[in-house]
C-alpha cells in the first residue's frame, strides 16, 4: 500500500523515525485509536532497521534489557500472525559459541542471571553443540543456547508493521524530515518538518542513529554514537540450520532460500565526526574495554560535519538533508575476514561466494543499553533509541511499551533501568554482564 501523501496539521502523537521502533510505536498507538503521524526523512526501513542481521534474539543482552527482549519475542510471534505478510519469521534459537574456559564461565554466569529473570537458556557442551548443528567445526568448547530466539527479514518486517499502522489510521509520511520541535512552558507543542508543521502534545524520538540530533531540538544532551556495521549476503547453500550462530569473528543466519547473512560478530567501524566530542567522558571507559572490536576512521565524516556547521551552510536549516538516500560504505576487509571465519566454522560452505554487501549505522549508547521513557524536563517528549545493535529484535516490545507509557502512564515491564537520567546519575549498565 502507499503511505500518506499529505501531512496532517495536528495529531495526538508525532513519531519521528520510520524504523522498526517508530513503526511499532505507531502500530500500537493506532491500534488503540490514537491519532498518529509518523514522519520519516527517507523511506521506511531505509536505515538500520532494513540493514541489520535480522536476528530476533534475547540472548547476549544485558540483564537490564531482558524484560524488554522477552516482551519483544512475544510481540514478534504475534506480529507474524497479525500483519498478514510473510516477514520470514523463524524461531529456531540462537547459539553463542565459547572458545575458552573463561568464556564458558561468563556464559554460564549470564545463563544463571537471566534464568532468574525468566529467560530459558542453557550452556551446551561441545558434543551438544555438534548434536544441534553437526556442520559446525573448530576449537569451540561449547556455547550458550536460547531456543526461543529466532529471525525475521528486516526490511520486509519493518515495512509490514508501518503498512499495518497506516491501515489502522496512522498517517505515515515519508520524505519528510523533522527539522525542529517547538517547546513552550516545558512541554512539546509542535513538530516543524520540511513539509509543514504538526501540532501535537506528544513527540516520540525513534530516530535511530540521528536521535541525539533530534533530542537537541528540545535541549537534551543524549549520549549516543553511530557505529558503521558491515553485512554480506552469500550465494545459496543447502539449508543446514535456522539457528542463528555467533562464533569466533563471525555471526550468521541462514534464510529459507539457503543464502546466509554474515557479519563480523560485533566488529564495526567508528567514523569520527563532531558528535564524537560530545559526552566523551561517558563513552571512553567502555570504548577502551571494547576497543579491539572497533576500527576508528578519521576523514570525510568529520570534514563534512565541520563544513555543515559553518554559518553559511544550508545544513543549519535542513540538518538531515545530507543523510537521505546515502549508502554507508561497507568495509571490504571485514567481508573478507568474516567469510574466511565462516568457512573455518562451517567447512561445508567452502564454495559459497558473496552476492552483495552493505552497511548500516548502529545507534550506540555508552553502556550499550537503550534509552526509553519520557525525557525529564520536557513534558510529552518520549525517547526510544540507543538500542546499540539490538533495535530490530527489541523494536516491537519497545513500540508496545512506549504506547502503553503514552496512553496509560504505566508499562507492563519496568523500564526504569533504561531511563535517560541514568547517565548523569552514574547508574549505567555493567558492560561485563553482557555476553
């Protein structure tokens, strides 16, 4: 179906961002008869919600995220029935391999901790892993297995959610960047877009990698960085598993057609820009701990930001125009390395090649845990961002929870640990609890 061609002049809620979180928020709000306008600067699922691995996992999350991850798993299963579209939903578990005793111990501690929260996971021996997926090879000792995890096709799923929201009455307006937010007496009043203004008492910031720039429109300093992640799709191979697998230097899922989405298992490129110098004190400790996972690039991103900050630059009036329709550059070295690692892990894939590659921008917070809830000091401004590579999996639960918070003032799960104020309070999530 086509989305709205005209921008309404008023709404109950304006959602900024057409990724899985924004689309899900609009879907659940429209399902309860709220008048919703979703504005997206490009097309639905143009950015990370259409570029990610397609994993819908609970495994590996920080304990603060587990309630949201478990809720999202339930919502993914419901959406597969409700949407009337094939989103390629498969629920056959996730497996994270361990290669030494220390990693096995960390995985066991994570399994024990999250089991107390109600998530059923287990630590498998090497023989049990081989029994699950006989094609795996290499020096792994075992791995954490979560049978209720799964996968879906990102672009298809995100677009299907947005289309369903539109069918229920939401106005989904693409090619429409939010360029300002009017705040009076401590409350949001209006969203200013490139196609007109929308009066609304509630605004949801679900802008992914651009959310910190949207938050500054209302005077908030949201600590967030964008990490460029590379993915490859292989040529088809005989289907051997639909369990998603994270191994040494490689993570993959196999689709129904036999192709595999392959990524570097947590590696990424960090392009230094002007955002890099904001709230550096919060990011530096975890960056130093995980620095081997990132390649820092200083070049065109920083130069472009500096030019756009100049007084004569049109970007000061239209801050997102330069981001629309831009293809982030995939890292060819990452593709080559992950393909080598894939073939070591699964020797039967020795003959598969690369069909295509792409990259996307992951919205990361200092503790790699999302920010959710109403912003302090700005009534009616709600945040759902900073999912740090987990956004596709957590998107439906995040959208449902934001809809509850907006319409009911309370939520089914406790999102207090994900609050915006945790950074200033010094209550950030413990990175070491995430596997």
